[in-house]
């Protein structure tokens, strides 16, 4: 396969992927604004998200992705990004806030590494744009099924995984 064919195939894949995005424009804008409240405390981070719609409205789950070390003595190590969130900026994304909660969830004692299973979650329920019900969940660490968002080489170079 030539480079031109590969580039064409990649562009067609990107277009098909964009066409599958059924999120309304106001929600895409909300996700972009919510991504800005994540402030990495060291190096860089990549915000991941998932949007689900049900009878109560949209649930948006967001988190700062992990970084996998590639090569060197720490090859394969997964680092969780440290970050902070300005809660005033977070609530300002909503027209009205009906609930504002923080959860700290620990793993059960039979798990191999309980310390790694402790989760922290900020949850905001409210309306966006005055008419759209949204539940925003900000996770301290990504869900277990999500792979690393970034790779870091031993020389410190960081690159995206996809």
C-alpha cells in the first residue's frame, strides 16, 4: 500500500468516525469548556471523556488520562496525572446547579492493590444553556478499561497514543 493510499484510508476513517458522533453541538462545546477546568500539576495531561444519553439527560464522564513510560528502566509503568480543578469555574459552566457532590470510593480489602482502587469523583448535576440536563462526573483517575492517553520516552519526549 502506498503512502497516498494509506493517507486516504486514514482520512476516510476519520470522516466515518466524525459522522458517528451523535452529540449535539451545545454538548460538544460543553465538553470542550469542561476540559479546560483540568489543570495538570506536572508535565502534561490529555482529557478523556464519555457521553451517554438517557431519560434523565446527558451524563458526561471526564478524567485526565494516564501516561505510559516506553523504554528504559521504567518501561511499561503507568503514571496517573496529578491535577487540580477550580470548582468555581466548574459550576460556572452550568446555568443552574441542582446537586454538587464529592465522592471518595475505596476498593474492597480482597483486591490485590486496594490503594490503586481508591477513586475520587466530583459530580455536578444541573442545566446547561438553560434547557439541557447534564450530570458531569470528574474522575480522579481514568476507568480501568481506558488505556494510556500519552506515551513518554526515556528522553522525556511525550506523544499521543492515537
